C-alpha cells in the first residue's frame, strides 16, 4: 500500500517548513519565525510549486499553517511542530488511509459482498493511521522515527507482570 502523492507531498512540505523554523528561531514561536515561501519549499523538496499551492489551502483551513502576505510573505506553522501529528497533515489534505479496495458507502468489496480479507486490510489501514497519529513533525525533524514500529505479541504469548 502506498500513500498518494497528496499525502506524501503535504508531509514533505510540512517537514521542510518545520525544519526551517527550527533552524531560524530558538525557541520557535509563530511570531518569531520568518515565513517561508512555497517556492523555497518546492525547490528544497523538488516538488511542484503549483501542486504545493493546492495543498496549502487545506493545510491553512485545518489550522496547521498560517499565511503571511506581501513581500517576504509565505507560511509558518500555526502551532509548534511537536503539536502537529503526521496524521493531522494527511487528514487535512483529505487523504484517506485505507488499505481495502472498498469504496466508502459501497455494499462490499467484490460484487456487492464483503471479501474474506476485508478485515485484514481494514486493520492494516488502522495500524498505519495509529502509527502516523503517534508521530509529530518534530519527531521527523529530529530524526526520531526509526524504531517506532512495534511488533505485535505472538499469538498465545502471555503478558508477564513485573
């Protein structure tokens, strides 16, 4: 399963914005950091400027970024990076995290019936959402992502109390 371009680009752009704010202000606050232009973000991440312009509207409406107009204008994070989850970014650009092939509101996976593997793919999508919900922009900027995935307990394993 892959996250679509909308979700990936939005996360990449927000991480770039957070990293730039992290470098320019100590401690970063909404008022103390200079805005970053979308052209700078697009160039740094090798993303389409036109595509970023489409993504930053929903990110602003979701309260994740604030815009500054005029010369030297651009975007800032609307809240500290440690308060913005990766899942909030994905949700803001209307990117569903689903691994099933079922459409929302459809009666089933195959010919109107629920497929036998539906629950497997639905739970995989939920695990991805939970993982992204547990990561913040600050985690990514600070390199605190590796090792975050947790293996499930083997079937039949008992929990031991300490």
